[in-house]
């Protein structure tokens, strides 16, 4: 099965301007995802989808041929990742290229473990799933959370009886890590979502692989974790 790896990198970040070209442990943030993708044998084609010439130039410096910039309507705060990927798939089809699978690598999650992707492809290869996403343990657990209502009133977010339970006694809960998405292209085109009914999660429980950089605080924490664990692009 042919796999298209797409790295979506918008240039208009408001909370952390220029983050995709900013140096992360010595290299542009976007380069971490590009170099990871270049090492994966299952990725047949790598495309960086961006609206920014600066990001395009940084990608070209890593050996990626960015032949066009993303349309303005797909570079807004409200444009979904699925819409961006569907645009790339449509362009590739017009050029005579078709792919069985699409891998989405968000540059804001720079540290990845190759074994997670091996697990993801295994789920697809065996027919057990149409899509695979990276997940990480929810911390804090949502059963220890509250709705914050008018006047500061607290109402349990889930089952109020579980508020008193220790974290280790609560049922396992995970959330989307943001570092890995793999899906059959026909399913994405039919569903318009990376979360179709037959979606499987791969646990990504190392702290440095479950980061999602959106703010300056996220950046500082992610860089410290990557450095602490000896990670390199």
C-alpha cells in the first residue's frame, strides 16, 4: 500500500509567531517532522502543506520540493486538518498520483518513536482498523474534573462518586496526543474526518512524544523534555 505523508504547517500562528521555523534544539521545528518522515520506509511521498514562503524555504532546505502554497481559505484558524489533507489528495490525483494511506505529522509534536508507527501500520495491514491515532494517558483524569459554573459553583464533570477515588483506581482514559494520524485515503474522503468508526489508538506514553506546542510555555516544556531524554531530529 502506498502512503502519502503530509506535514501541515501554517504560517499564521498567533500565540507563538513563527514557531514552525523557530529553532528547536538547534534546527527549525518543521525539520523534526521532515527528518522523521524521511527515515520511514513506509512513506512513499512526503509533502509539506503551507501558506508561508518561510516555511516552504525551510522545507526545501531539508530536501522537500514545495511546489505550491496552500490556498488562503485553508490557512485560517478555522481550517481543519482534514480539509488541508483532502486538498493535497485532490491535487495529487490531478497529477496522476494515488495513495492508499495518508499519514499526518503535525510539526507541533516534534518527537516521535518509530515503533508507534510500526504498530499503527500493523493495525491497518491486518484489516483491524481504517484509522490509527496516537493517544496518551489523560492527566489529570476527567473524573477528577469539574464544570465551573456561575458564582464559582463546582459540578462534577463525570460521575460524582468517582471524585473520591484515587487516580490509580479510576478506569483508563486517554486523549489524542497529536503526534500521529494514519488513515485509509478512501475512508478520509468518505468521512471527512480522521476519526471514522473503525479507529484504533496507539499508546504514546513517553512525556516528550505527547507534547503539542501551541504556546511559549508548551515550547519551553517540550524543548526541556526532548533535551532531557536525549532526543535529536
